[in-house]
């Protein structure tokens, strides 16, 4: 039978690579395998709320991981139990060089992870505006860009950036900082209602100089919790205290978000973080490998940066895989070995048709699908059509003649011109870049 702590640490490593860090920290903190009995694994959780959430949201993921790691696992159950004592929990930390359990490093007062600093934050064209806004806050917290709202897809570094701000304000300016996920805020609020301690709840969140709330999209349609957040926001804002939010989408695209909250967010600075470009991916890979004591040739760095076009978390996943292979071999990783490893682990792109892309883009811009195929130069049609061409070419390597043929019989040179224009426009137009990233997430 596999050792409980080793098995659970391996499961946590798998889970953390598949969900946001905010989700991971909120729902997997203070969990551990209590026992294994006749093929059933009993996972201890701190309270009923976490028990219900894990069983509803993550049960299949956890059980699948357990079965892949241990042949004898047949079932999974959750029990409520206190976390082990600190000295016992030390035995459950990851071995040196493995993906760390986030909770081990979290500061108990602020919830900040001290690993998230600007020293380890890679800046590129994909995040330079968000980085500049964060740096401006450090000079005048509570007055410049208040609130700051950072949005972007999963794994692009939002949590790293906003926690870097918090760590700097806490360490260098001695500010009282609280980092929290919106789900934890929701849990605290519900608990205060159940225990009749709403006054304690209100006082807690008004007692900090800086409030950082991650993944605010999870408050979608939670009217009472949004109302309480609105009051907390006003109290902090009126006292010139810094407020920072993150989300996977622009606040205007969060369904069920109250208009008065959207108005408050718009009064500050709203910035997005996109997928890292080649140069940034190369820098990230180099930094991550060196921080783990692994030196690889430049051609390996170049290959990884070119072949892994996903977000930062996907890059980290690939690096962790390479680390596992490097730890069991005596020689360094060669380019051919890296190619074999990446080929065996990369996710295949799903099949998609021209009609699928047209349907998604037309729906995004609320125009009839047939208009994209027609030979019209109307501005409201030209841009969506060019986006369709660009996505088909860049994401699915469709040939120019094939794209032209399937979009109304256009000449391949017209498609080439449209794709080149989109590349130029994407470099200069932040709004367009954000729209294309949202569309890509739907394709």
C-alpha cells in the first residue's frame, strides 16, 4: 500500500496543475488522507462546507488521480477532522524540487505566499500594462489606481502579480494586507450569518490597509455576498485603503454581477494579462529551470518556448515533467529526449471546422453567420471575418487557399493580407487582443 502522505502529495500535485491556485488554496488547504480501508481512501477535510464542495466539484478528479497512482484504490470518502499538528504536517510536505503544497508557505496572517514577488515575475508585452499599474500602486497605495482590477485567462500570472503587490506593501511599507479568494469571502460571510457574528465579519475586513481578492467571478449571482462586498469596498475606499481584484474575464462579462460593483471597478484601473509571447515563454522557462537547479542547453529552451504555446501554468507543468525525468537519470536532458517527453505529454488540439469558428465569432459579435461569408466591406463584418481567418491560420495551421475557399471563395492573397493585418493590429490594440483571447477560449 502506498504511504498516505506520499500518495496525497502526489494527488495534490496533479490537482494543482489542473485548477487555479486560488481554488487550490481555498479547497485543498488542511486536507490529508486519514486512512485507507479495503480499497477506500478516506480524505480528512476541515469542515462540512469543504466536504460538500470537494464531493460535488472535485470528486471525479481526485478519484481518477488516486486510481492512477495506486492500483488498489476503489472508492473515495470524505470525513471531517482537524488538521494534523504542525510537526506531523512537516512530514506531508513535498520533497525538495517537487511542486510545493501552497499552504505550507502561506503567511497565516495575510494569506500571502512569500514566493510571489516581483523578483520572480517575468514582464513582457503580454502583461506590461498590468505590471506598470502594480508598480504605480507601490508608490501611492490607496490613491493611484484604486481599485486595481486584473483579468485574464487561467494560468497567466494574475495571482503572482497581485500577491507580489501585497508582499511588497506588507514587507517594505509595513501595511496590513489580506489576500483572500472570493470563495473564502463567501464562506466567511455564510458562516457569520449562521453563527450570528456579522459584526465580527464586517470589522475583520475593514481592519486592513490593503484587501486583495482573487477570482471574483465566483461571486456571480451571489446577491447577498455581493452586497456585503459592496459595503466593505466603500468602507475601505473612503479610508484610502488599497483594493485589488482579479478575475478570469473583464467585470462587464461576469454574469450576475451587480452594476454598482461594475461601476466601482471602472472607477479605478482595469487591465488584462494575455498569453505570454515567445520571448516571455523563453524567459519563464529559463528562470523556472534555474530556480530548480537545472541547466539545459539553449536549443532545449528554444524548443520548449516554441512548442508550448499555452499559459504559464502549462509551462510549469511541462517543466515539472522534465524535472521528474531529470531526477531519475544521471545525464542531462538532450534535445531529442525533451522532444520525446513533450510529445508524449502535450495535449492534442481538438478537431474543429471552419463553420465552428465562424459560429463562435459571429455569436461573440452578435452578427449573422452568413454575413461573414458574403463579400461585403462593412466594418462590423470585416473585423470578425479577419479574426476567423487569423484563428484558423494561427491556431489550426489551415492553409491560406483552404481558408479563402471556405470563406466565400476568396483569393489566398486576401487571406494572407487579412492575417498580417490582424497580427499588426493585435500588437497595437489592447481591446482587440482581449477580444481575440476571449474568442479563443470559446473555440
